[in-house]
């Protein structure tokens, strides 16, 4: 096992050092609004995956005009472009108090992340959903408002990160004991908090695609431990140590999601802590469900076979992801 870990660790180091590229992000719409003068702003709308039904529409009192020869109309994105820019003009000489609506949110792109920067330097983020696609621009976002939004974004990111959830599921299958799982999860949380904070603040720079490939490798290694059998499984302390090591890599993936959202200049600390707290809330909620299901499933006579099939299925998915992401790095 140790030669395999050393070999794969060497591959990860090489992948992290390749030229930066865009990793897969949350399935979101990203809307950036930057005020250039009172009541006037540049607007940039982009999506993480194709969805021709997405467009931005202003409510009464504001107009949007597409720029750079991309055409014009009542909204940005209606011509099915996935990366659009334009200008926003609102009556009264101020953006605050006016409403915008992100139309077309649904099963493909379920949320919109809005990032606003006013001319005085203040900035903040907001989350739009299919149920609440409209938003009134406030005069100033409080630290509490920022914290609340970033907690939600953290929960959203972990619940939409299938590779991170698969890692947690494999930890449960490896350790079995809820106490051992919580020990490993705590080590995982501590380490990914360190790496994602350092990366989000720009202290550490690695290839996003390389980080995604290494995350897949970590899943494969944990899946190997699941299928080793009862007597050959590692101790809870050993798995917690590996979880800490792998958490450093997973934190790079969390930072990729946070980079897409952006950090408010005046509430950076609140945003970082809140995003991390949201990730932790999502992790604990997921583990609570999985541990409950596994607790009752272990009473079944066929559970050992189910557990082994889960290990092989998780390892196969991890191997597929690793192969796909390594090729993307080359």
C-alpha cells in the first residue's frame, strides 16, 4: 500500500504544478456588477454549464444595453450566449433600491451568484434561486448579511461537490464507528480549512485541474481501504491522519468554488469563516444521513456484499474521474 501512496503522491505533486486552468465549478450563473459612475455599471454574466434559457432582466427604473457589438435588448444573455457583457443604467443616480431578475433558473442552473462592487469600493455577494430569482440592490451590506450569504454558499458547494461527498461516504464504509468517522471528519475539516483559506487569499497558487485530479486520487486510495477486509483495515487514528492529508487537497477544490464567487473587500474574514462554516454544516448533515442509513443497513445479512460493491463502485468512479482529470491537465 505504501509504494502506491508514494507513487500517487508524486503524481499529485506534478499535477499541482502544471499551468493553472479552469476547474469544474458549481452549476451556477455568475453575475458581476461593477458601478462605474452613480447609477451606471458594467455587467458580466457567465454560466458554468450551457443553458440557453438564462438571461438577466432589469425591473422598472433600469435598462440594460449589451456592449462590444454583442447586440442589444431588454436583457443580457437572451441570445443564448454563455458569456455576456453589457451596461446597466438606473434612474435616480444610484443602483441601490433597484431590482434585477435572473430569468431561466431551473434544473440545469439552479442558482445565481451575484457579486456587486460599488464605486466607493464596497462590495458584497448575494445568492439567487429558482424560487427567488429577483433581488433589490441594497445601499450597504452588513457583515451579518455577508456571513449569512456565504454560509448558504458553503452548504451549496459541499452538497453539489459529488467527489467530496463520495470521499465522506467512503470514510464511513472504512471506519464504521461514528466516533472514528467524526474524528476523521474533524481532521479533514481542519486541514481543508487551512488550504482553502490560504488559496482563497492568494497565499498558495496551484493548478485547479491538478487539484481536482488529486481529489479523485484520494477517493481511489480510500476505496482501497474499504475492500481490504475486516482484519486488515487501518486504525481510526491512521485514517484520521490520511483524512488530514487528503483534506489539504480537497481544500484546494473548495477554494476553486470560492474563487468563482469572489470575496467582499470589506468583509473578507466574515466571508471566509462563513463559507467554511457552511461547508462544515453540509458535511455534518450528509454524514448524519449516511451514518443513520448504514446503522440500519448493517443488520441485513447481505450488508458485507453491499459494502464491498460500494467500495468497488466508489473506486471505479474515482479511477474514471482521475483519468479524465489527468488527461485534462496534459
